[in-house]
C-alpha cells in the first residue's frame, strides 16, 4: 500500500443504468478530501448529473446504449460478450496504469475482477446482495418463456434444474478472459462472477435481502440513496391535497411502453400522478398527471401514497426510505428478485412487466392504497434504513484497507 499522505481512489461505474454510476458517486463524494484523492470514470452521458461533485471525472465509453441493457437482459444472453469484456479490460488497464490508484471501486464493472488482478490493485466491488453467492434468495425470472405452454410451476422447476448450465454459459466470457490473461481458476456460478472482489459491499438492508455465513471481506453498507440535483417543477406546490398521490419513476432502464398502460390505468382514478419521465416526455398526458424530466425522488416518494417503479434496488430503496410502499413492474431477474423480497417484507407488490396490463395495474393500485398494512411495513423499513450510514461505513472500510485508520 502507498505511503503517500493522500490515498488515490479510482471509482468506475458501468452505465447499464444510472444507479451504477450514482452509487459510486455518492460514496466518492462522502470521502474525506484531506485523506483521499478521488476520480470517477463513467460514460459521458451521465456526467451532467454529477457536475457539482468534488471529484474529477474521466469519460469512458459504455457498450450500453439507452435501452440496450434492458434488451440484453430480456434476451437471456450474457451481459457482456468476450470481445466487449476484453475491450473493458484493456480500458481498465490503461486507467489503472495511468492513475496508479491505491484502490479501485467498481459498480457492475465485471472486467475489474481481471484487470485489478493483473495490476495487483485492491478491488472493492459494489453489488446488490441478491447476486451474492451467500444470498438466501434464489434467482427467479419475472416470466418463463415456456410457462404458457407447460404451466408456471413446471416452468419454475425447469429453470431451477437448468440454472447451473445457464449460469456457466453466462460466466463463459469472464472465464475465457481469465484464461487469456493467465489467471487461475474458473467460476461456473454467475453469482461468483458478479460478486468477485478483494472486498464486496452490499448497498442493501439484510432485512430485505439476507445472506448467510458472510466472510469478513463482505459487508452491508445499507441503501445508497440518490436523487438527481434538480429543482422542483413549477407545479410542485400546486397539486391539491384532496386525493392520494402516486409517484411513477421507471428510471433509465424502465420499459417505457409501460407508460401508456399506466396512463390508461390511472388516468380516470381519483388520484394525482407525478411522473419522472427521464427525458422521455411527450405532448399530452391525462389531466391528473404532472410530469418533469427529473424529480427530487426522495421528496416525491415522501409526498406520495404509492411509488410505481421497476423494482430495481435504487428506486425501491428510495421509496422505502421515505416510508412509501411500492408497486414494482419488473422486467428482468434483478428487478424481480429484489421486488419479491420487498413484497415478502409486506411493503409492496410485484407485477411482471408482461402481465402489467391496464386492468392489472389499476387493481394492484386500488388494492395497495386500500390497505394500511403496506404503508405500515414501509414505514418500519424506513426506520431501519435510517439506522444505516453507508458513506460512514464505507469510509471506515477504506481507512482500514489503506492504513489510514487513526
């Protein structure tokens, strides 16, 4: 480890969704500038969201276009091909050799499991706990392709039966690159690939996504909350208080064809709907809808009786931190597993995207709004969330790793 007075930390956020950049950015901003020299590498399309943060940006190119991460996950193919992963390793190596950090922190940057070993750089991996090999939750798909033919129970059984083979296929690009660079060992479980690191940190609550027998180099930080730094829109204080409010945030990875179904479902209900469109605005909306490109998400969730989101961990955690239940319209395994964990806690419901028609969305909204148990469970999780300080826990970890513990 370096003996220089300040330790140099490189954060790399893969731009699959904004959460994979926002989480490193929040942790980077929480470090002591007197101890650490920090820079964040991410795709340039997200840099404007973090203009005012006190660290250097480095632009890198992500393979993910605006919607390609959703399409890739929906296709069932590995997230990164061998060629793309190899390109990422080469880019990592250039950054690590140019910057010479004491430590690198990655979020969904699988290539760091290879490049950090080549350069002998300590690697801290940010990954949700459902992807841990120590997770107590089984991976599930929102919908099984053959369920309409053979039935859902048999389809689920077939998924579990063939999971080891499918997991090995998804791990293949990673293992091929390890061979190319002369690194030992194979990982046949995709969870091992996703959670590989010298240290692994979970931006989660163990009460929602539990694990068992965690090793000492794995720890929970608690939810990392982030909202875009935007001012409230002009209508923010003009919405009447005579109806429940619903906050819709499908995010950068949301299936935005869902929005037309949400409009049809909620347009004639006695509710007000506030929508963060993520720059996907359109000309006309129902009369009870209020829209903006981005909204201060935590405040929007606090004002609302229900949040409709994809079920991904960051929007769901934001809602639960505000004490507001969720309706998750999940389109991939990551969203579905997390949303089902929230459902088990009593703080929400989950509806697979393929089944989220107008009628189903309307009935789920009515059901959740009509039962106080959902809000009570969400408020309980808000109290638990408030006991965590992810930035402080992360600072303590880095101080120990880098030898700066006083």
